[in-house]
C-alpha cells in the first residue's frame, strides 16, 4: 500500500525525544494576533482581507474541527495506550483533514460554529465519528489499530502517506457519510480510477437493463514530496494555489519535530492548526451529545514560514459531486498552463490497451 512512499519519510527524532513536544500549557500562552496586512488571506478555498475581515477569518478558523492529543481514553486494543501524547500528532492531523471533508459533506463549507449555540444533529453525529473510543469510525483507536496492517505498531508515529492509507480503509465502514477516499500514489491522479471508485452502479427496478451511475462524495488525498530535506522554492507558489481551490481540504505534514494541519496561507506564512496539546478525553452523554468546545481552536491560528515546511506532505481535496470533480480537473489544467509558476501539475492523455480495444484515459501527474 505504498508504505515506502516518500510521503512517510519526514525527518523526525525518535519517539522518546518527540514525546516532549506536547505543549500542555498551550491554552495559557499568549497567541500572536493575526497580522495587519494587505496581503490576501486564503483559508481552504476562501479569500479574506485581513484589514477588514479579521472576525470572519477567526470565525472560519474556529469552525474547523481541531483534534489534539487526548488522555484517559479507553485503552487502545483493550490493553494498549490510554493517551496518544508524543506519537499521535499525525493521526490527529489525519482526523482533521477528514473531519473537514465530512463537515463539507454534511454541513457545507460555509457552516460556522459558535460557542454555546444549539448544534445540528449532523454535527453531533460527525463529532461522534471521531470520539476516542473503539467503536467510532475514525477514533484514535480505529486509526492506530488499522495502522498495524500498514506496518505501524500501535504507538508508532505515522507519516502522511500511512495516515492517508488508513483513512481510505476506514471510510469503507462509514455507512453514514458514504464517502470514497482515494489516495493518489506516485504523484499521479488517474481520472478513470476515480470515476470507477466514486461512481456507484445501481439498477432500476422498472428498467433492469438500464444502468445509472451515482457519484459518491470524493475525498482525494495526494501524498507528495516537494524536495529532499527542504521544500524546493520552485513549488511554493503552486502549493499556495492548492489552498485557493474551492475543493481544498488543506495539507497535512509538518516541520522537524511536529505534524500540523495546514489550512491556508497569508503572504509567505502558512496558517495551521496544531495538535500538540493534551486534553482530557471527552465522553458523550447517553443521548450522544458531545461537549464540543475543546474540538474548536478558539484563539488566533498558528503560522509558520512556508520554507520551514518539511517537503513530505499530503494534499487533500473534496468533491461532493461529479461536477465539482470536473471543476477541480479544469482548475488543475489552468495551473498547468500557467507560465507564472513552476509546474507541479501536468495534465495529459495516455492511450492504453484496455479490454482489447484502445481508449483514452485522462491522467493528472504531479511532477516533483
């Protein structure tokens, strides 16, 4: 399943050293306010003006699901860890990027969270899918145990590719969201493969011989390597364009010693949510209501210079409908044709023999 892909080769220290990066005092730190700048601010496909729309920016960031280290949850596997502090940051980033896809799926990109407001049933169901217990679809328990099949013992740090592969497997069991997670390996997005996995064939009772294709919402995860030990400057502008696409789910990756969920940028700085604070595990009530304040980051978002980004990342995109996927392909083609940025995306046609006849297959290649 591609465990040796460059997307897992982040430069991290051993777990004993890494486990010190827990930031348990994070909530007591005075966070730097959002910069006063005329540069446009991009958050997951939406553009803001930092001078006139600061409240809107902070509302958007606060509405993203924020998954952090937790402690005192039921033991993973019955006898395993009761906390993911020190090893679960990339798993939490995986939860955040998939959580954003499910927010778009069930609530819409423009949905906003506000402290104390009555929440929709879909939101409560969505949070329950990530609660730290063994029977939640995307809990730390499920991700850690599914990772064993990817060669990652419970308690071992994941890279972006591994967490993408695990989320792909877990999504199969999510009968509520019914999304398809496709992981594009080898820097290649094969459109035909996506069409095959996202289109569900159904048969009409009245016309048994007439087949109708139904599109299942698509979560597209693309593990990439943007350099050797450091990000190549040639890819920076194109990486920024990923955050400008309306289908953007952001990027999971990090910098030496930590993994983050990147949701946008301003100028030469990436905007991200940081999982490195340990909070008590949350227990839903008998009616499945979830105390949700700790699942939303209620302070200004973190920022880092884009050149500090480790080159191993995974970019995510969500296409609710086939039209949205076609729109994503069109926008990627525009990036390919742009002469103002270095090309990460190249679009071309590959003619191949299939089922004894020639057919055209569209492929997008991410050249790195």
